[in-house]
């Protein structure tokens, strides 16, 4: 025992001798406090926190910094599975993966009734796109470009979670993801910073509302801070290495948007960022999060990440790991069991000032008070059991309908006439084929809370309903499994396809096995032998529709060339079948747009639209052939074009939209005016540029278009992307109708970081485009003038 202690101490000293104290820990500027979260900084609340803190022992304070999973494991466990004694001793501040009023109340009673100071537990859970009512996965929700919808969806998730005793959701994941190989691309809004920021704020509003004490509000947890979505080679948990310019310009804004919207908590990431594991990084956790952004809530580590500092090679043992994580700004230790077991000794030995523990405990307690947990620690156990009510289904259905993206809708093959979609109501026979056509579990997507697959309506069920009604004959064959090399089912699938007038193939990925955490891929084609099945069926020459159920953009080059219609459905949630069927039959007009670029080949990844310029752009080069001479020396591949298969912002409708008259309120604006708006001054120069355009429904049916505004800045001190989204609007138009739309470009949209990491507006030129995708062609230009 004594020997272990001495060895431990030596190890600790060894590790700590290299330790650089958090250089930013002492200065949190009071001026910024109120922007973060008024409730957390309210004087009355903080008086309660300080009164309590004054009564707490060191162990009790450390208890508040300790979190365990007491239910289904979402990562490696600790040696124990019973935390009752620790809870009763006040050594646990939070539990997660424990769901349900009865269960949470049972643990809560131990905390409230048995601990000396009666401090309630905070129950957390991964509520990512619904708790019991499962909505489309976040990547799909983002494709709606509808932040109001996202707010409604996350509010329902908050109500259901709160009913189940969960007042803290580990969501939203706002990590920008530019690489489809990374499995967690499904959990976020995709590749774009502007859209990601808008969605981040929408989730926070939905979860937290404007008052955390409301019984249906839950504390959000923005994750994974920072830049977890950019692992090298798309491999899960891998190193992230990027310039500070890119970090600030591309990756940080969505986290910041969430903090500005009032997010009460943050989860640090697993990855190292520029050589420092995110769990021990004072630069992100203290300097940026607390000093620059004024964050007042608390930071929880990711699952077991404090301990992983040892594997990262920056901590020689558990004590050093705990020391570094806490000092950097991780307030709560999720599942490493190191704060509880190491911090007290560190304080007693004088290595760690107790004030650092106090500050972390203060932050955790603030959130508990703000949630009203001290006044109402329990939840009603008698509310009616969960039912996916018609209202919830209606929201889930609308969310799914808005999330679907029509990627291709070509003419039917000869001798048929018209486009393949929508499927005509009087079609005599339809064949539905594929392993995703009738799989309830896959419709839920990854991280599906406590959703029940039995609530999910599959495409087969929904099409059967609609076909019965229309007296259409529906033939179904699974054809193959999601991942197999057996073609035993092919013959049956081909046979029913031959009998049909229209063929629908439902293909894609297994949600639980191939998407979400720890699901990185090196291949992005259809898994198993689904591509072979697709080719065999599509080559019959029938009007054929490919419906993709997946969690990421797939490299489906053959399908894009040979299958006349493709609908990207993602994982649409419990109303998957009805939403997809209604779009196939034309009862609903698709309106979703891609928020992650589809590659032609996996070797193009990471592939995203807002790339920085190159000195040798290949824009005017024919890339469809290997180079023959001078056309080689451009930024290109010699075996593939640079272009994506489907670009960011792209999505078709059953009608068509035209854009015209992109005009600007002025062609010049002074940098000074943008930087220092002289509000209220009669002669104040304009502090923003207004961009107007007309969008017209040029087709025959009503439809909704996501009109998008892009800019490019040329002439600044640093490179800016070839295009950047800076505004969008959903516009619903009757056939023939035209609407005038307007966007504004002010400091927030036009400023960028210079090499001193200051957000600046410089004298420069901007190009502007308005249109229906990142390849919009209608544009204008303006100049930002200097002094
Ligand atoms: C994930 C987090 C999640 C946590 C708790 C981790 O493995 O990275 O996103 O919130 O587990 O389940």
C-alpha cells in the first residue's frame, strides 16, 4: 500500500514536472459573463451556489465532478456496475444511460435522502434526434435547411427526456464533417459552417427554451469540443491537425453559436488538436471557451477521455491525467473514475489548488440550480406510458419529408414517357426490392435514444397502404442482405422486377453497424453485393428508382450514371415509410438539399464545396480524360474529375425554379461602415449590403425551394474559400409564382480571421451568387473600400 503510494507519487511528480500550468485559468472577463447564459449568472442563483459550496467537504465537491454510466454502456466500463454506495456518500454528481421516471427517481432518492447535503443528481443521456419519438438523423434534419423545424423537433425531445427524468442531453453534435468516411457525419449538420451554426442555435433553443427551470427544459451539451469532425483519414478518434485560421474560420463557429444561444454545458472531444488532446487543452477549454466566449456552464469530458490522456502520451499516470484535464477546464469526468480517486490527494499534497476544484464544482452546481433540480429533484412516475401520438407522428413525418433529397429524376427509359418520379397513381404493378425496404431498426438511425423500432413504419408498409388504396399490385423481395456476398435472393428480385411497371430499390447501410460512432469506412460504395443487385435489376430497363437509406454520402457513381431516379432518404425516423412513399407517389414535393458533398470516388475525400483556392485551378480544363500535355499541371486528379457527384446545397423538386435579377443595394461599401455601424446617426453610412433576387417556380406544381446565398472574397490578406454559404431561405411557390427574396451581408457574414487571429473586414472585392445549390450561377459583385 505504502509502496504503491510512493510509486504513484513518483509517477505523478514525473508527469507533473513537465506540466505547464493553464496560462489562462485565472482571468475570466466579467464583461462577457452575461452574454453566455443569464440564468447561470443570476445573483440569487449564485448566492445559493456559494452558500452550498461553503458547506461542502473536498470529497463532496469532487463528487459533483464525477459521472458514471449506470445503464447500457456507450463505451468501455469501469470495474463497478453498482454506484449506490458512492451516490449515498455524495461521491457522484451525475449518472447517464439511466432512463425512466421510476429508475431516475430511485437513484435520485439515494442522492437527495442519503447524502449529507441532499444534492440532487443530474441525469444525462444521448438524445441526439429524439428520445422516444425518433426523428430523422441530424444530417437529414440539416438537409431541410429549416431551423424552426429543428427547434420543434428538439423541443419534443426535451419534453420526452424530462418526462423520463433526463434533464441533460448530450446534444447537439456540431462538429463540422467534411469527410464521408467518418461515421459520425450522420450526427451533425454536415460540412458547412454557416448552416452548422444556424442549426446549433436551433437545437439549443429547442432543448433549453428560454428558461431552464421549466420542467420540460433540458440542459444541452454542445459537443465535441473541438474539431472532432476532422480526424486524419476519416478514422475515428484519430489526430486532428489544422491551422488556427481554419479552426477559427471553419470549425469553431458552430460551437460558438451554441454558446451564444445559451448552451449550458459542453463536452470536450476525444481527439488531440494540434498536438494537445482536447481533454487537456487549456487553449480551447479556457482561453477560447471561457475567456473569449464567456461560457459560464460546465464542461464534461467524453467517455473515459480523462484516462485516455495516458494513451495519448501526455500523462504518465491517472493522477497526472486528472490534474491536466481539470486544470485545462474539464469540470466533470465521464467514466474515467480518476477525479474521484485522484483529485483529493493532489489537493492534499499541495499540487492542485483547492480553488480549481471549487470552481469546477461551482460550475456544475450552477447548472443544477438553474435546472431547478434542488427544488424539484423528482419526476412524476404516473404519467401515461409513451405513445407515438398522431401529433408526434405528424411532426416526425414533416421532418422526414423536408429531409429527403431528390438527387436524380431522369426520363423513363424508352418506350415509357415522362420522368420516373413521381410514380403515377394508376401504375398497375410496382416491385419493391432491397434489404432496407422493411427494416424498422434501420429507419431509426444511430443513437436512437430509447426509441422503439416497433414504432417505425417501413417503406414496404407505407407503400402497401398506398398501393392497396390505388389498386396497384405491390410485389416485394428483399433481394439480398445489407452485408453479404450471397446472391441467393437475386433471382426472386429480378423475377418480380420483370413483372413490374416501376421498380423501387431500397438500398444502403446498416444504421447500427455502419454509421455513427466508431464506424469509419475506407470504401463508400453500397455495402456487400447491393451494387451487383442494383446493376442486375436496373439493367432490365424498367423505370427504376433507387432509394438510399444511409448515414453518409455514398460514392454511387454507377447509379448516378445508370439509374434514372435516386432519392436520398438518410435514416428518416419513425415516419420513414410514409414520408418516402408520399414523395415517391408525388403526394409530397421533395425540398431537401445536401449538406454534405457526394464524392465520385472515395479518394476525393475529404471533399467539400468551400475549399480554399489553388494557384492552378482546373476550372477550364477538360478533366474527363487523362491529361495529355500541359493540361496535366493543374490541381486535378489524372483518373477522375474534381467535381463531386452531387454538390453541397443540391436537391431536385418535381417542379423547377429559376433565379433572376440578383441585385445589390450598392456596389461599394466602406470597410469602416461595416466594422463600426453608427447606429442611429442620421448620416450613418450603410452598415450592410442587401442582396435581392427573384425566384420563380417555372414548373407545373407547387414546391418549396431552398434559396441560397454564397459569397467569395478576393483580395484580403488571407485566402478565403472559393464559395461560402452566407444565407438561405425556404421559399414556397405556386406554379408560375415569383417571389422577391432578400439577404443581408453585414459584419458577421463578411468578416474573417486574419493572421493575427483578429476578425477583420479589409478593403477587398466580393462576388455574390444566389441560387439553388453551391453551383449557383446568377450573381453580382461589390467592393469594400478602404479609408
Ligand atoms: C461519445 C459521446 C457520447 C458519450 C456518452 C461517447 O463515446 O463520443 O458523443 O455523448 O459517449 O454516451
